[in-house]
C-alpha cells in the first residue's frame, strides 16, 4: 500500500492486549498497510510509532538531517536507528514488539493503537491515560 494518500490517513483508536510473548494483534483496519512491510521505532512521549515503508523513509530522512547539529544530535540519531525494527506480521495478524521497544513504551498488558496522520502509535494504556500530566 506504499505512501499514505490524503484519503488514507491513519485515524482511530483500537484497544488491544499484549500477550505473554510480547505480541499484539494489529487491528484489521490497519493490517493492510503493514502486511508486506513497515517499521516501528521509539517515538515521542513514550510511545512506539509504526510507519509504512514510504512514510518511514521520510522519517528516516528527518532523523538523518539532525546529524549536522553536532555530536549530541548524531548520538541521538544513532540511538534512534539502533532501536528501529521491521514490522512483521504472523498468519494471525500478530506482531512481536522487541523487548527494548516494550521497555521504552512501558508496554505491559493493555495497549492502544492510535492513528496519527502519517503513522500509527502504540501506547501503554496507562501511559495514554496519563499523558500530559505533570507537563
């Protein structure tokens, strides 16, 4: 399904549960975008972002462009790319979330997929419910 067209923006919320092996069922409405491939990476505010190949290319370019800001930015970019993982779905539509990304997003049992324009975010339900508190 490639790049997201204006008629195919990611929207909506989907409650799911993480299983004992760190897998979650990708909602059927989103699955077609990631069946062939996609990427997941740590994202802002403690969630995990999922991008299609085309949208990930744009995000990777944004990250890479930060390297001119200096050594600290280059190290942040290196760290970010080191945690990027391919989205791979099994025959039941489940995707495994790598341990480092589960730790980043504090994923336990109850999780939430949220469509946000050019990406899908995966949140811990607890973290979603308390986002913005204390800011």
